[in-house]
């Protein structure tokens, strides 16, 4: 996407563009560093990612808290950016904006679920017996899937063992 000044310092946007240019000729990698916010300004995608406590009905020490968080996020209606904001292309909402709009596309669902997962896993590691030695981290990844095409999913990875799960946040399904 086109880089639009506003939220990030110009020098940072220039560095990001230089870095993205290094991937220009490698068609095997889909690297994204920036998203466009509701104001139409470029923002680093990492600014959307932060551990966030899920709703209070999801009990953090419940062994099925991960599945409950996925179910909660999947119940939020899917609506493509082009339907929601016809004049804008690919919009990235914060978790709060997504929850206020009460709908979103792949990015919003994925980011919210990733943020919930990271909070739950961090909480479990600190406070729940049996999880102290676990080191699980979640990430947002771009995937090409059939029949949807390019979507974002949550990659939940045990950094000690390398085992991982891919979560479709829109459907609440784990692969």
C-alpha cells in the first residue's frame, strides 16, 4: 500500500520503505510493515499488537480459555473493508475501534484474537500451575488459503518445542 504520512515520523517511514524494497523482487515472501488506520494514515502494524485481557466471562485459568477467546472473536461479524469504507482500501482498526464498529475483516479478527491469546498465555505462565514452563507466543501471519485467498491468521507457537497452531480468527477454527 501507499505510505501516507501522519502517525509515524517521516524518517521511520523512509526506513520502512527502504526495508520493504529489499523484498520487492522476492515473490515468495509477503512482508507487511504498515497498515492504514481509520484516519487514512500509515501506522506500523506492530502498534496494533499488544496483549489484551479478554472479556470477563473468559476465565483465564480455564484450560479452554484459548478456545473460548476464539469463539468470542468469531462471533463478531465479518465485513470487508470495501463494504464498510467504500472510499478507503485496506483499513486497520485498533481493538477498541473494531469492538465499537462491531464488525471487521481478517486483520481486525486476527489482531484481536492474537492479543487475547498473548494475554491468556502470559497470565497462565505467571499464575496457573502447570503452565510455568510453557513459553507460547502468538503472531499474525498472512496465509494463502483456498477458497478465501489471502487472509490473516494467528500463529500460536510454543517457542521451546517449535510446535504451532494456526487459528482462523473469523471462523474460530484451529489447524
